[in-house]
C-alpha cells in the first residue's frame, strides 16, 4: 500500500506508514496477541565482533548440542549457550544477528532501517535505541516436534490469550534435520508467582480469556499439556497460555481420544482458577465463594466453549453495579490572567431504576487545552466531543439492560480515538495544539479514572484527601528521583512542563486507576488551574465545609481566583449520597 501523505510504499500488513506515521485506513486491523517484553543487549561495534561459528566434526550425525557461536535460522541467530534437557530436546539462548527496534506501545519488533513509525500501531520509534534481541530456542530431532506451534504460526492463528513464539523452522546445521522453535527470552509473569487469593472478578476475567483461547486451540485439534498456574501468564487484566512448545496436535489415529483430552484441559483450567481465587490447593475446607461460582469451578463443563460462556455470565453478575445515588457539581472559569478559557468539561450520566435499585452510569472529564487560540481550545473541544460520542454508546447499554464491557479496555479505546482526532487536526493545521485529560467512568459505586498530563483526580473522604493520579510532569519526575521536594515543586520555574499530552503522538499512553466510593465519599477532577493555585489541604477543607458538590465547586474556583487565578480553572465533583 502506498502512503497517501508521503508516497512511501509500505508492507501489505502495515496499518501506519513507518516513514511518516500516517494511518493506512485500507490496511487490515491487527490481531491482538499477548507479546511479552523482549530483552535486549547494546549494539556491538559490528559483524566482526560476533562469535565465530565452530562446526561440529563432519563425522557427527547424532543429536549433539550445537557449539557456542553456531548460526541457525538461515544464519539469523547466533547461539550464546546451550544445554541438553533430555534425549529429545536441547535448549539454547541465542541472539539476533540484526539489530532491531521494539515499539514501546505494542511490542512490535522492527529491523533497524529508515522506518521511523511502528507499522502496527503508528507510535514514533525513531528515538528507540537499536538493540540485538535475545531469544530462547528449543531444538528437537523428532518428527512432529512443536507441531502445535507450527500449526499456529503457519495458519496465522492468534489470540490475546496465547503467548505465541516468534517462529518455527527446520534445517540441518550438522547432520540430520532438526526442528527449532524460537521464543522470546522473557515472558509474562507466571500465575504461580502471584499472591493468592486474587480478586474474584479479575480471576474470572483471566478465566474468560484463557477459556476462549483454549476453545480456539481445541477447534484446531491442539491439546495443552500444562494447564496449571505455571502454564499461565498474567498481567493486569490480561492472561495468556505459556508453554505452548509442549502442546501437541491430535493425530488422525487418536481422534477418538479428543473429547477426553479436551475435557482434561478444561478441568485443569478450572482447578487453576479455583486456586487463584481462593488459594485452595485441595487440602482442608474450601474457602467461601458464591455458590454458583464454586459449582462452576468444582464441576466444570467438558467443553471450553460452554465453560467460557459460563464464566462470562458469572463475571457479569458480580460486576452488576451497586445501588447508589451520585450527586454532581461542576464549574469552569477563565481565571484572572487569561482572556480565553481553553478548558473543556464533560458531564454525562444516566440512571436506570428497576425494583428500587438505582444503577447510575456517568462519565466526567476535564481537558486542559494548550497551544493558544484556535489550538488549545480546539484540542480540548475535539477530545470532549469524541468522548461524548463513545460514552453515549455505554449509556445506551445501561438504558437497555445490556451487559457492560470491560471498563479499562473501553476506556483505553475511547481515549485513543480522542487522541487520534486531535493528532490528525494538529498535523492538518501545522499547530502545536494539545490537551491534558483526566476522566472518570462511574458505574454504580466503582470509578475508573484515567489521566494524561497534569490534570488530576482526587479521592475525597471525611477524614482526608488522596491524589489518585500521577502528574506526567517534569517536577513530578524530579520529586520521584528525590531531586526536589513537593514543596519546592510548587515554585519550580519548570512546574508547567509536561511530557505526555493528548494529540502529541499518533498514540497516547494513559494511566488507569480504579476506586470504589463509599457513601459520603467523592471523586474530584480538576485542571492545574485549581491544583496549582491552592493546596490539597485547602481543597479538602472547602469540600468538607460545603453543603453540596456544586457549592464546593463554586468555592474552589473562587479560592483559586483569590490566590491569583493564573490559569483557567475547572473542577468536577461526583459524590455518593450518604
């Protein structure tokens, strides 16, 4: 595909031009795969510094260990060290001959060339230092070794719940052909190393991903050998199957055994989820669980499809929002020293009442635009408009009683769309427009908060205030490094320098937090026109002594103006009625 912006001819699977970063809308969407971090080593002086390949004796034909310095994969990888696992497998640590750059956003690896943007997600990779990536390479001389991974790679089968290897190949470096499976040297954290019990909703979410990935494997006749916690990788709300090199495809002569093997896989997954949710390993009484979930995990269905559907239903049940009544106040002011208010506010909420149960859903956002007239105000408006369109879809789900999506994933997609709108306008107008953003999704008594830049979210309680978000600013980094104190940061000459904004790049990284609100507690969102003018203690005192969230917002804006009003001032308070 040719880039419409710069004319560069791109790879068929590229979604963004690697030369200029322009989105290639006709390209197919990428398949989401769990890509682990890839360890690197600094660039060497050049090919001359590579270890010299030492061939085995010409008379050697047995399955002997390859020497250090051996080249495999059509001379793509150099062996650093190896060890014999058993009479069937050898395991090597190898390094790529060619330097590459790894995308910090999505993990895609690009060989060092004149490509400045990731072809998968569009992120700027020009500043990423090139490095030689290291891999773990499995070797076997057996026919059919790594058949499951070979099938997955050759047929392009991918799933977020599968930690796929880099590649599979067969070659004969010395004597008879050998089969190789190249995996990333580091992989997601094994579930066996996480603390137990884990939050039940998170375990069910992991279970849904793993069960759907297992369903895909079974559809292609692939059976997992490792279904315990050692074979599961986890990170935040994501989970994936590890140890795929041990999986195998069922040969035609064993097709009659498939249902039993598949049922064993499902039982193994159920046992792993039970352990992660309770810490129970089969000894002593089973810790308390909701009866339906305990039955599901103790007596799972034999089909991965049926098991995944049952997990989804139970996850939906425990996510059902609590019955609460939110009270909202908001205010935005130009301040005393600015002639234009570049801040944008969004307040959208809906409440469905059924059988006396209030189910509120709300979305609240503060965007602090930057770049001056026809730039900062445009950026904040574009963000607010884009988010308003997405939250409208979520409010419709509430009104019609449909299940909610995974909140963090929905949040990420909504903000990426808003960032794209600002980024494209910025490039079209050749301005430096941008905006910070702090937003909160309220579903029942649970709030999901996201921020980019230095607009903040606070958790207000009767006994104090806690800052939820972390500013993406220079002074916050200096504080974290111990170079300045928080008191010194308030008067630092570069206190307004921020390193992450909406619209600066084609994709933006957003921090996400979750907070449950008890009756009488509140969430406060604000631009730095408020938090930069009055102290956290003043914010809390004004909220505690106000009769309503709206009165608190009015008094907070007044206090910021009394302190100087050097910037636009915006604040939203969402409080749960006591």
